[in-house]
């Protein structure tokens, strides 16, 4: 009985105690709510905003100008080379490539002395005069002593008409060609005029032949019969009647062997055989015999002596008798030098000096070139100008015929001898020869280009003329740049063609580009011409800098290619290549980013999510150590460049809504930027970046990871830097994240992350209350009192949401809340005596209330 009474009394006591406690708790919570409402403004001021405007502005600011458009979809995941063509490689010629000699450059021998006597009169006047002379001839008796002279006069008048018709024909054909595009009708008329003139020419030539023939047939004792015979044969030759021409020339030689026209007759035979030998090499010997007969008659009476030697040299050249050919040209030059008074002699000597060069290139010694050429150059005593010009021509002929070692030897000799300011050009030829001869030895080519650039620098600072400096600079820049461009395309490919991928070729091309950039500024370089390159691909210093960065990309030198592309954009943000460079810069930095996150760490946090447990070692250091450890770090140079490139890309490159590749790339860049801020512990910037991705890209896998990293960033701000308003931000955003990522099919896909989000949703209120109380412990005074009151309100809200409301709805309370509250009790702290009693009461009340739910 007594036991039963005792049990009843204890039950009553417990009931009464519960009533008292519920009343006290109700009064306490009502007081906390009322007090919290009164001091809300003060607490909000104390907490501040979670993310400052400065951080938001950092991510949205677009300083300066930048490229406005770029189609990522057209370019893919690699930069595009900013030129599509390069000069063709050096044509490696074989030494025996040029086996057939050139045609003679001198074809006008002094064979027709009538030209000096004929006047350039109009055809109409000539026709009138011819008509008068023909009437006189017809009325003159056949045996009259002046009749042969009249016949010759008529022949030469017709020859003059022939020459006038030839001039008219040539003039009409020139006008026809000029009018073809502008005025086709006029061109047709000019062609008619040319045809008429040709008809007159042929008719006049036939009449001249008739009158010459009359003299030969009717007046065999005519005193100037040898001259008549010669010009009769010559007219036959001009009319292409070679059979009659040969016959008459032969008659001249037989009938008048003492005539001054005998050398001319033999020369005519030589010319006929020379032309036939072009198709029938057996005629070369006949041509040589005929020319040999000509040179038996010495000048000055033999006016064709020099021309015969000239053509004889060509015969020997064609026969491969090069020593004789060289001698023939020397004899021609001697003739022109000695007999300058003879018609065409000086011109003939100049032709021989020009034509002897390719023969010497085949036979001569480059070491002896100066001595040989100086004797025939025509230089005055003490001068070498013409000799050096001939040596330069010889060197170029060596290059053209594949005699590269000889070319190098000769131009080096010229550099030593010629002090006129041409040595830069000579060095350019040496460089060209080296490129052609050692196309497979790029190291040797770079070495020679280096010599070329050194000479260019000497010229730049030397006392040479402006024209010489410009020529030297242009040649040197072209050699270095064009070679680099060719190697660049060889290595990386272009226009759908794959390159070799050879890293050494890329490195050597980059070396040459750097030489150019270090030697000439943009203004100087803009004055150069590159005729071997398609005009649209002509290089500039700006393009070369882009190309240098492009090579760094293909060499996978990510640390250097990002800054290199950055400098291209910075130099001219509005240039055609700026958008490409901005994009390429991002690719370089993204490759650094991908390389450092290839283990999947880009999606991983740092263990700072709300409610995440620290390891034992971290826990022992305490909150103060954590705060110190989590302070923002100084970014590395790579990180600074990375963020700059990412910012520029996000600011200025706006892919269209339908540009799938562009949109994907943009999100990747935004994520990499936010992650870079995250890893350097710039929590506010990281939070802004990740939140933007999470809220706007729920259709992408990266969205859920961005959401978690955002929450981790703001949790660090709230937990370690007294920005307790961050818990309010999280409180608003977590439900939104759960809607975006944890409903429907996404709930299964993101199961692990969604579990974390639901836990965080619970932990946010606890952490907020905890951090408010911790701040109150630290602040004390009136500020601390307001914080205690806010902390109590937060604990009550947690109690109401996770204990009281579920019980009211006949649901089980969530025990994890009580557990969390007990296990995360703040460590005792020393506070001012004035606030100690109130603090203990506030903390005890706010902690005990939810655990007794």
C-alpha cells in the first residue's frame, strides 16, 4: 500500500515539475522572441552582409575593351593558326639541272647597212615617190647606162616601204592589245590595220626582190653587183625563202670572193645553220664552220666580227665545249671594248658579259671568279663596281643551278671585297643557299639566320643609306619570318592537313619568331614586303606574337602560352586576332587547370560544409587556428593570369543560345574561375561564381558540385569570419538547390549530394545559433546581449521546426537535432563579469530547451 502511494506521489511530482518547466520554457521563448524583435536592427548591423559588393563587382567588371564576338563551335578545343599559307620551300636544284643553254640575248647583228640610209617616211609619201620612179624606169631604155641604177633605186625604195609597213604593223598590234579589254570593236579595227600593213610589207619585199633580181640578170657587170647579190639573198632570207637565200649567198662567195660582204655571207650561213641546229644538233658543226669563216676577216672592215665570235661562243656552249665558249665571249667583249665606233659593238660586249656568267657557273672556279671577271668587266682602273655586279650575278646563277657551296664561297668572297654596303644582301644569299642545301638540318639554318639578323642589326646602327638599311632589314626579316611560318605549318598543320607534331621544329620556329620580334618593332616591320607570301597572310609583329603563343600551345607549354596569348589581346584588343587569342588564352589556362585537377579534385570540397566533422588533428587546433588557416591566400602568377583570362572570356565572348559548344565552354570557364578563387581561399568571389553556376545550370552535371562548393564557401565565411548572415543566405538557397537537383530522376542521380543538402538544411539553423552565441561570448556588453537574444531565437526556431511542429503533427521529432546540439556545444570562454550571469542563463536556456523536446 505504501509503495503504491509512493509511486502516485512521484508521478504527481513529475507532472507538476513538467508543468512548471513548460511554463518557464514558454515564458522564456516568448521573451526571447519579443527581445529578438526589439533588437533585430542591431543584430543585423552586427552580422553585416554575407558577400560584399566588392566581390560581386570583381566577377562582373569588364575593364577596357575586348573582342566582342567569337564562335567557339567553329574552332573546337584548340587555337587556330592565324595564317594559312607559307612560302614554298627552297627549290633544291641539281647541279646538272640546266643542261640546255639559253638563247642568245643579242640577235640584232649589223647585217643591213641600208637601214642607216633609209628615212622613216610615211607610206603615202613613199608610194607616191615609187610611182614616179617606176614611170621613169619604164620610159628608160634597157641599155641606158642609168637604168641599173634606177632599178636599184626602186629596190631600195620598196625596202623602205617594207620597213614603213613593218612599223605600221607593229604599232597597230600594240594598240590592238591595249584595246582588247577596254574597246573590243576598236581592237578589231587595229587588227585590220595590222593585216593591211602586213600585206603591204610582203608586197613591197617581193617588189624589192624583183628589182634586185633584174640587176643580177640583166646587168651582170654592174659595178656594185656584190652588194646587190648580198641584199637580194638577205631579202630572200627575210621572206623565209631559205633555198634561194643560200643559192644567192653562195653565188656572192663564188663570183665576188674579194667583196666586203663575204663575211656577211658566211655569217648568214652561220645563222641559218644555228637556227636549224635547235632541232637538229648535227648542224652545230656546220654553224661553227660558217662562223669560223667570218672571223677570218678582221675588224674594223669586218663589222660582224664580234657578232660571229658571240654566236660561236653559243655554238661551243651548246656542244659542251665550255672553255671554248668562255673564250668566245671574251673575244666578243674585246671586240666591243676596242671597236666602240662600230655599230652595236658596245651593246654586243654588254650582252657577252651577261651571257658569260652561266657558262662560268658551269665551268669556272668561284675562288678565281674575281680575277676572271675583273678582266672582262669593263671597270676603269681602280674601280670594281662592274666586277662586283658580275660576281653578284654569278652567285645568283650558282643558286639557280644548284651550285650551293660555290654560291656560298663566292658571296663570302664578295663580303670581304665589296665595302659598298651590299654585304647584307650577300649574307642573304648565303642564307638562301644554306636553306636550300641543308633543308633537313634546321639547326644549321637557324644558325645562318642568326648571322643574317646580326648583319641586319649592324646595318641598322651603321652609316649606310636609308635605302640600303631598308633593303637589308626587309630581306633579313623575310628570311627569318617566312622560314618560321613554313616550319610552323609543317609542325602543326593547317587547313585540315595534319602537321608532323615535331616539337623540335616548333621550338626552332619559335626561336626564329622571337628573333624577329626582338629585332624589329611593329612600325618598322609594317614597311616590309613579302612577295613570296599570299598578301592576306603577310605577317605583322602582332601576328607573329600570336604565332609564338600558338606554338607554345602546341608544345603544351601551358604555363607560358596563357600569358603569351594574354599579351596579344592586351596589345590590340580590337584586332582581328584578339578574339582568337582570348579564346586560346583560356584554353592554355584550362589545360593547366585540367592538369592540376585530373584526379577529379575539381568537384571535391575542402571539408568545410555545414556539419562536416574535422579530423582529430584539425579539431585540436581550435577555431582560432581554423580561421587563420582559412584566410585568403595570395594568388600565384598563374592563378592571376588564369582569372584575368577567364574574366575577359566571360565578359566579352557571349555565345548564342543555340551555340551548344559555346555555352558548354562558357560554363566550364566559369567553373574553373570559381574553383581558382576557391583554392586560393577567396571565399566571397568563389561563392558568387559557384552560386551563379548552380542556380542557372541544373541541367548540367557540374551544377550540383557548384552548389556544394558554394555552400562550403559561405559556410567558411559564416563559421570563421563572423558573417553569420551567410547562414541566412544558405537557408534561402538550400531549399532552392533541393528543388533543382533533388526531385524526380535527379534525386536518384544525385542521391549522395541530396542527402548532404538535407543534412545541411538542418545544420544551418544550429550553426547560425551556435555562431551567434560564440560571437556574443566574444563581444559582451550590449552588442553581446543582442547576439545572445538572436542566438536564443535561432535555437527556438530550430526547436519549433524540428521538434515542436512534428510533435504537434503527431510525428516523431528529429533526434539528430538534439544530438547535433549536444555535440557541438561551444567551449567555455572567459567573459567580462558584467555579462557573465546573463550569458550563462542565455546559453543554458537556448541549449536546454530543444534537447528536452
